[in-house]
């Protein structure tokens, strides 16, 4: 993998983990130089932006790097005038085989039990997760965790992984998103050169672990092959007393297209739900996060932030980061109410955007005369794909939604698919006359609505 490609993949991760403001800052100011002695060298134009990036985003950048390529040890951020010292003729190449082997068992370091604030809304889940970590396969099997977006499901799964890796390093832990599980299976089935080998490798991987975690199972594909494979994976692991942990945004009975035999199995062990945290817990979470970012913010101010975001902890963290970035952009060491108001104003503006996803979808379906179901669905014919990609592009132009969210709107598509659609239309609306006209017409239409 080339360094530029590595950075591109990291940006995909960073887009999710940092606030929108932060992400724009990163894309504008920072670019990759080389990989030297196991270190990724990034460069910014000025000393000021170097300091900002170092102070605000270093840990997220490092985390993204470790997700994409865990063999690298560290990140160094330099300024442009030092660049020559750090560039190499031939950057250390990252071999694809290394990449595949290690990518799975990496857990995000800061997603630990220690960093997980426990309150009434999540104490049950936290206790069940802890019990499972201490005796995998022995207590609650499977453990099924469900709760709304941004309430800490992925955090908990990683915490279990980190705990087991530290305390029982011999156990093989495997974390996978449901989407990835499905994609790998489809690839294995499609491998026409060596169909049986590919399937064997897939089974070997998923049935040989001691702990299997599947995140966001609600995205399970309804194809028989996927459900069948999941069923057998489940049985094999379960019978061997290996721990299975599953997360979902809803309880088993509400997951569409789930075969009954899987639905019942998911309920064999323990089902634990995470609810939105109360104010007190939200403040405690903010205290923890601001300490992690070395920001000095008074409790009164944290309370104001906590009061303004009521359900989604990811959004609440985003707002906190925004407050901290604001303060640092204008060189305020002390964070006062003015800064918070400023950041909040942006946040609430985002919330009540006049143009909504629906406005955009309505305009696109009207313009191309297709129905909404087809637009957000799975059909792949050109008459639908093109309007769909245009619609995705327009959503990214008008709204500040995370790519994963947009993926959810379009039938659970991957954020990279969304990114691809956006980039493609952006490019084509410049060069291809026809697409350019569509985009312009639609923008006018949306603004008039
Ligand atoms: P989900 O997978 O449920 O959508 P995540 O696990 O990605 O949510 O959590 C979103 C963000 O909120 C993460 O940064 C996570 O660390 C944070 N978070 C959620 N719950 C807690 C908690 N109880 N304590 C500390 N941080 C939390
Ligand atoms: Mg998650």
C-alpha cells in the first residue's frame, strides 16, 4: 500500500471519528509524506496548523492508522520546510499479506471498560460484558447487546476485546462488522478459481476463534447463503463453548429478514439493552472525554453541552470537540460561555437545517420520475443507479451528515460506497455535460422548495 492510499483510508476512518469541522481542517491542512522506520510522516503547511493538528487530532489520527494498518507504531507531524528530511525515494512498502492477517484482532485502545462511564442506562450491559470478558464462553452465551445509534455498543465490544487480549492473550478474539462478515462470505462464494479453498478459509477463520463478535447484525443480508453460514458458524462455536457476542440497533424480534432459527438462538443467552443516558451520566461522560483531550472545561459548561444533546453520545462528543477546536482556533486557553454559544449555534443550526434528506430525495425522485423505494433500494440498473448517486452527492453538498448515516438511509450501504458515489458525481458534474445539468437543475429545485 502506498502512503497516499494509506492516508486516504485513514481519512475514511477519521471522517467518522472526528467532528465535521475537524475533518475539514484535516483534509485542508494535512497530507502524507512517507513511512519511515515504522512511522507515518504527515505534513502541514504552517507551524500553527501543525500545532493544531498535533494537539487536537493526534490520538484520532493514530487510532485511524492503527485501524487501517496496525503494524505502524506512530505518527509524526512535521511542517512543510522539514519535508525533505523525511521523504524517501522508495517508501517502505506495506505488503498486502501482512495487512490481511492482522487487521481483525485490533481493538481501539481507548475503548476500554475504564473509559466506559456506567450509569443507570447501561449498568446492566456493562455488568454482562464484564462477566463475559472474565469467563468467555462460560456465562452468557451468546451475549446480545442492543441499543440506539451512538450509545456505546461498539465501545463495549472493543472493551471486551481489549480486556480479553490483556488478561487471556492466548484466546483468539475476532471482531467483525456484520457487513464485513457478509462481504467476505460473498467473496468466498464468488471465488471461482478455488471455490472450495476460499470457503474453507472463510470457515477456518470464523469457526476457529474463541470469541466472535459481530457488530450491527441488523445489517444481515437476507440471502439464504449468508443466513445459512451464520447459522452454522453459530452452532459450531456454541457447541464448542466459544463465546459469541452480537450487537444490534434493535432486539432480535425486530430484525427484519432474520431466519427464525437464528432469532431464537440469539435469545439463548443474555439479551441486554443500552438506553439513552440521563443527564448525570452524560455529564460524567463529558468529564471523562474532556480530561482525555487535556481540555480544561468547567462543570457548568459541560452541563450546558450535556443538556443540549440528549440521546446520541457520539453527537455529544462531537459538540465537545467542536467547543475545544473553536477555543484553540481562536487561541483561547480558557473555555468560556461565549465559545460554547458559538459552537452550539452551529450545532443547533445543523439540527434544524431547512433542507432535509427528504427534501432532497423528493426533488430527485420527482426530477427523474422514479419512486423513492427504488432510489434508496438495491436495484443496480443504470436508470436508478445514476439518480441514486446524484442524490447521495446532493445530500453531502447540502447537509452535514456522516457518511455512515447516509449509508443507512440508502439501505445500509457502506460508507466507502457513499464516498465513491459522492466523488464520482462531483467529478462528473465538472466534466460530463449531462450530469452537470442534472446537478444544477436539482440544486435550484431544492433551494426553491
Ligand atoms: P454505537 O456503536 O452504539 O453506535 P459507539 O460505541 O460507537 O456507539 O459510541 C459512540 C461514542 O460514544 C464513542 O466515542 C464512545 O466512546 C462514546 N460512548 C458511548 N457510551 C459511552 C459511555 N458510557 N462512556 C463513555 N463513552 C461512551
Ligand atoms: Mg457501532
